[in-house]
């Protein structure tokens, strides 16, 4: 069974630009969650999508948004990038949620904002 | 509010020693879930265990064991006879009951070095 895939793996952007990251979950998984990992703040929950609906959202500004398609693939968008958005963005999929089912993580997208 | 504290930022032990990683959590819910994840140098988090708040039974999986104590709000992780491949960052996490603004909160992680 193929694992969670994330594209691109590495990205360099300039302040003010926007970026879209993609995540393909494990086949059959309907929940996709996104996390930001930085040395200072650690791992922080961004949001979770289930059946194309955002079910939960962490404490991030509105510049961070996402969506999920009918095939469960998910995209995350960050607009008006700031230097502090430089991080490893991790996507995780599970059968149906972050609590009741184990999550499988992708390798992440490392975003550098200059 | 939810909170997960992993007081040990970094631990180094010599191979074959036992090591315990501490995790203390805070929650007002009676139904919640606790997790441990491993993040090896490759970066990809690997699920190790999930525990619900009603199951305080300790669990053993090979060289790994977990001790869940609600009385002290702790969910500690022990590696017995450590190996170099155990070197990684380990995260403890907490999620409150499904369907109630369900979010998962991670601790800051403990970086474990196993020295050959």
C-alpha cells in the first residue's frame, strides 16, 4: 500500500508570495491533517479535512487555508508569505480522524521563505 | 486547555541501556487519547501507540513499553536495551474526544541519542 505522499518536497519562496502544497493520502483514508513543524514552536496542528469539509482548525491566521478533493487529496495554501512561515509542513492521513485512528505521516514539504 | 509537557529536551544513553521518556499532560476532558510518535532523522513521523483515557493498562511491544497513570497525568515511554536505530525525536501527543473540536496537541519532543 502506498504511503502518504507530499509534493513538492522542498520549496523556496519570497516574502509576500503565496504557495500551495499538496498531499495524497493513503488509499481509503478520508481524513487529512496538516501540521507545521518549526524549531521554536514544535509541531502545531493546522487543520483537518474529512470528506471535503474542514472539520477542525488550529490557531493559525487566515493566510493559511486548505481544501480537500473528492478523492481525498488535499492542498494547503499560504498567502502573503512571511519569514516565520519557513517550516516543515507535514501532512497525515487516517481512516477517519486524528483521535480515534492512527495517523500516517508523509515526508513533509520543507518551505523556506526568504 | 490541553497541554503536553515533555520536560526532557535531549537524552543521551549508551547502547543497550534502558531509557524512559517522560510525558505529562493536562486536559479537562474525561475522554481523551494519548499518542507517541517517533521522528527519525529522515523526518517522517511514525506512529507508535494510541491509548484512550479509559484504558490504563500498560502496554509492551517488543523493547518498547508504555506506562499510563491517570493519577499523575503521565504517559511515559520506556525503551529497553536501546539500539542505535532508536535515535530519533519522540513526541507525545494528546487529543480530546472525537467530535468535540477535536485537535491534537504535541509536546515539544525529546531528542534521544543512542551512543554505540
